[in-house]
C-alpha cells in the first residue's frame, strides 16, 4: 500500500451535510495512513453564462470558495488539521474529481449533495466517481438525525 503514503486523499465538497461528513471521515483516514487530504470545491459557470458576463462572473467562484470554507469550518472548527488543504477547482464536479483521482490514493464523496432528486439512492457525482475514478472511491452518507423513541 505504498501509494497511500505517497499520495493524497481528495474529498469532494459541495456544502452538503454528506460532504461535511466525508471531510471528517477522509481526515481520519488521512491521519491513519499518514497522508494529506485535499478538500476540493468545484464550480462552473451555469448554462448560458454569457448573459452573466455583463454582471460579472467572479461571484460563482466566490460562492464556491465560501461554501468550501464553511464546510471546512463545520467539519473541523477553527483549527483545521495540518494535513488538510483546500483547493478551488474550476470545472464540473464529476469531471474534475474523476480527473483528480489519477493522482490520489482515495476519493471521498458524499452520497448525495446539493443537486439531484430526493428519490435517487446515489447522486450523479458520486455515481460518476464510482464508475470512472482511477482510485478507490468511498461514498459517505450524511449523518442521521437522532431518532426519538416512540
């Protein structure tokens, strides 16, 4: 398992509870394996973005960066682990994470993020990563709310 010590763990972060839990679990695995973790916040221009050019497109990257930093704060509090770094990636989450998996030991994603339909068991990004990644993929469920006894 030499690749784990040399490589990195990439966690796809979209601000969802599932991706925050993926950050926590990815961090524990990175510490156990003695490797680093990169939290990736992916963003892209919306379809028909040409209409936004007049208003400015820098807001899309800014929103993604804020979401990434907010998720890191939720996962780790004010003290981010030393082996954890953040990376803002311009491109679709599916394509970017699959491409990034070429240089990773493990790819960690949430089961279902901000997009998609509630009835789907696996989100489109996590499904694409499982099908096409170049390294093992761990799909993390969001934490379950405590159920009250009846």
